[in-house]
């Protein structure tokens, strides 16, 4: 008899199968029966112990059957074809395996301490089950397992086992050896590969193979390669994790890997599904990995995966070889709902690129419908995933802490994106989200989490809607990041425009800043500063600094093209440090003028920094300056050196550290003044040499605040 042809089996294979007998009974040992003559004559063979058949060169078709108790070894250099089903068992003294049915209302099968092989195919020989019909299998099925029949006759394959059975389901028991198991294409027989197998050779799946079902789990820890030319299906019992670490290869158009799992279960795929153009059946391989990314003649390298309501993970954090290498022209990926929505996790320890869209269509027509599932970029150290194609799944995208997701590769033809029209779309970013498109503009609503966002590509990225709530740093390195339809950056930790070409387009709503803005780029639109703005930024619009705001002068001034309204603080600590460094140079002279704010518009600059009205003094290093809001071409904010003071006492000034400094006549200190003038002198020297500590409101560091001393 053979197994039930049901296609949804699963069972937990016992790890003890690794201890499976890895050596077949020695074919040349004393007491072994040679049944070659009987087989060549077509006579039935009754086993009474260990039996060997030596197959001559060419093909031998055997219309008899094997029965009895014993083992069968097929050796030689020819092919033995069995056309009828055979049923025999190991001698009772060698039977040891324990088969258990667990799971209550959701039964699944496990096998412990497997029996030694009942059948051995020696190196150089080929054993073929069936001749394109429905019979020809060797097996004994005593266990009453649910939904499939577990074969007691385990097999060792060091040569070749060919499965030429049509329109039937079958099971081979536990498999060991290092040879080739091959199933011809288009026979539509289904092989239920249950349990754990020590087999270390190659499996060539030509039609349908169930590597797991709800009634059993499948483990192939040692298998060398899979040549998949049909459908390879992975499924699991309830609550179990199945890992498959081998590489899959495909030679013909139309092959796929289907993954299903039950509630609480997960399937982990750590290898790669690649095209093969060399090595034949026994050693499939690809001569050049780049061929996975280029359509071959007649699309023979098109391959796919269908994730059907399953929890699937690509990678296990120990590799950076993506499971599905290729583009939309060479691979397809379908994320489907079956019993539940699917989940796909990327877990790599280095950079990988997904070059094809994830959709929800039928087989190759992946873009016929949106995918039904969610995607996670795992927080494994080094996990850096690039979506170099626009994705088409309706679901969330989560970037865990420490991980990177890049939308776009930064190269022509490698633009990426997400399906934002779906009702379940959202980005939960606790790591780093980098947008790096060359030509395709993106619109991204609903971004949350505490991770960062970086605009790195030449194409514009637009954040839309009130769902933009992420709290990490926003960085623009290249191109334009735009805000529209109520999107703000009020939750972001900091905004950095790191290059002169970086642009933040805040639209007509403007930017109300409560944290910090720094860098070399341009804000297109008005800015209201309730936080900290550093010089070097260009505001192409109006600039309003509230009483809560602060402007930090750095190596370049703040440039504003629109109206300017000032209040709040001016931090000159950095400028003071620069003056100190300049003064240390031989023959250095103080700057004739320091521009704090370059106002290129026509209107007057209104308002003033707190404590620094027109003409107020500030001291940078050893130089006293006066501030003016009418400098430059008439409306710039500048610092110019003050006139040399007289020798009489004068009013105090403000230092770059924010301390008041009194200019006196230099008279000798009266002894009656005691110790405090020395302490004051030391404190002032410290203020000149070290930039002031900057404290920002809300727990952030700011500095350089100035009191009014006109």
C-alpha cells in the first residue's frame, strides 16, 4: 500500500533520526543472498535475511515483487525498474523505531530512534520506483498515521533513486545516504517527506514534494542541494518552528516554493533559491550569480514563492545571502492570506537587496492583487535590507532597533517604495529608514516609531498627513524631503541638512521647530524657531525666533531670504572658541565683522535677541564686539569690534560664555580687597578658553545666553 494522497500533511521529525544507521548492511558479508538471477528472470523474491541484487549495465525492468523479512541492496552500474508494489520488513531483531501520534485534536507524527535501512541503493546503481504508472513502490505501512501512511521501510541512497510514480502519494520512511533522489517532471505524484532525515545528497523534485504538513514536520539538516523543478511545499504542525538551511535551484520555468504554517508556527529559510545553468541533476549551480537578475531565454530562470497565511523568515541572522535573488522579470513573491494573514521577516547579518515586488496575485501574475501580510526587518546586528522595487503588499512594515531598511538602491533602475494606498499600510520604524531613489518620487504617510529617517536620493520624498509621528533624527543628505497635508516634524529628535544640496520643503504651513535644526542645506518655506537653529542653514522664507528659541552661531551665518523677527537667545560659544583659536596664531587679528544672520530680503530685521539690543557689547576671546541688526547691506545681524575703551571704569559687557566682564582702569588692587579679584580673574580666563556649556529647554543643553548691557 502507499500513503494517502492528501496534500496538507505535517509531523515533527525526531532529532534522534540523526543517529540513523549511516551504513547499509555490508553487501559482501557472509550469509548474504544474491538474488540477481531471480530478478533478471522476473521471479518473485522472498527475503529471509540480507539480500543483494547486482544490476548489469543498461536498464532492467522487474515485474516481480519482493516480500518476506530482510534487507535489499541494489548495486552495480545499471538501472533496476520496479513495476509492482513490494512489501517486506526488517527482521524483528532489527526493528527499534518508535512512532508516536501527538497533538490531541490536531494530531501529528514523530519518529524516534529510526530503524536501519531496509533498502540500500549503492553508489553507481539506480533504483527506479515505477515506470510512469501508479505502482512500483517498496513499503510497509503498519502505523495508522493520520492523513498519510508512514513507511516503515527506511532507505539509504548512495546511488540514484528515481521516483517514476504517477498520480499517487507516497512516503519513503527515513532517508540516509549521499546520492541523488530524483522525481521526473509532469508525473504529478506527491512525495510526503516526513520526519528528520540524515540524507546529505541532492533531491531533484520534478512535480510535487511535501516537506511538512499539519501531520508532520520535515527536517533535512544535511541535504546538500535541492533542484526544484516542480512545487516544493513546506508546512508545519501547530506551534512548531521548521528550519531549512539548504540552497534551492531551478532549471525550468514555472517552479515554486509554497510555504504554509499553522498558528504558532514558523518556517525559517536560510539558503537561497537560485537559477541553475550547470552541474546537471547531481550538482546544480549557477556560473555567475548576476544571471539571477537577468531574464534568460524563454524566461527559464523565472521562479517564485507563495507564502500562504504563513509566518516565514528569510535568514537566521548568520548570513547575508537573500533567499530570492532577482528582479520582477526573474522571480515572483506572493504574500497571501489563508486562515490568517502572512508575515515575512528578513533576518540577515549584512546587506541584502530585494529586487522584486512582493504582491498577492496568482503565481507569476504577482501584481494582480496586493499582498495580504506584513513585513519585518529584524533587529539583528548588520541587517541592512534594500527594497530595489516598489512593493505591493497591504500591510505594515516594521524596522526593528538596529536594523536598516532602504527604499531604493541609489542606482538607476533600483528605485523602491511601498504600497501606501492599502488600508493596513504603516511604517513602524525603530531602526533606520533610508529613502534613496534616483528618479521615482515617493509619498510616505503614517510613519511611527523611535527610529531615524534619512533622505539620501536625488528623487523627492514627501511625508504626508498627521500620522508622521516618528521621534528619531531626520537627516537630508541629498535631494528634497517635503512635508505636505499636515505632516510635521515636531516629534523628530533633530533635523540635519548635511550638504549644501540638501533641501527640506515645508510647504505653505512652514516649519515650527521645537527641537534642533542644523547643517548646510536649505529650508524651503518659513521657519518658526522654538528650539535651536545652528548657523549655516539657509531659510528660503520667513524666519521667526520666539522667546523660547535659540540661534547658535557657527562657522557660517544663518541665511534668510524672507522677513526676520527675532527674540530668544543667541549662542556665541562656538564663535568665541574660534576667536580664541585665531588669537593663538602668530599675528592674528580679530575679525573686522562677524555675520550672525545674513538677511537677503528687503525688509528690516525686527526684534532683538534677549538682552542684546542694538549696540550691545559682547566679548569673544579678548575682543569686545557690538551687535547690530542693521549691518551688512542694512538688515543683517553682525558683530563689529567696539572702539578701544578709555582707562576709566565702564559698563560691563557680555562674553561669549554669557558672563559680564568689567573694563577697569587697570589700577593696582588694594590689599583690602582680599582674595576675590584673583578668583574672578581665574573664572574669566576659564570663560574665554572654554566654549560655554549650552543648555536647551526641555532637558537639552543650551548656552551662550546674554544679559542686557548696552
